[in-house]
C-alpha cells in the first residue's frame, strides 16, 4: 500500500502518460507522412514541406516564446490539474531559465539542422 492519497501526484504515472502520448503523436505523424508519400509521391511531399517550413519554424519559435513568457500561469495550471505540492510547483517555476535554454539549444541543434552542418 502506498502512503500517498489516491488523488496525489504520481510522477511515474505522469512519465508513462507523457511517453505514451509522445509515441502516439510520433506514430500518427509518421503514418500521415507515409500515407501522403504513397498518395502524392516523395518529391511532391518534400516540395510541400519545403514551402511550409518557414511557417512551421515561426510557429515553433512563437510557441516557445509564449510558453516561456507565460511559464508561471502554465505551471500553476498544471500544478492545480495534477495536484502538485507547493514545493514541487515552486521548483518547476524556478526551472524556467533552464527550460528556456534547453528548448532553444534543442531547436538550434535539431530544428535548424546545426548538428548536421557541424558533422559534415
């Protein structure tokens, strides 16, 4: 038996849910891309992606800016929804700078293909 109440935050359960959601989203996007390639052909899909890539990049950067800008209200909403303790909520709010740097570094390395350019 657990010493936590039934409605308390369970970090292991939250990680499993996030992993499950990530796998489902990845599988859905991969399936969609494969279906589009099957219907329209690789070159048409690649040309379409090349046309919308600047807009997708702007949306990604805009989403990151809004998330970091609205970090405190977002964490308060998550903390209330997931029944996080006040200490854990404050810890997440304090992690704002680290999260911002990590998002920017990941976007520059992988989203802007800097890693590929450095390795070539």
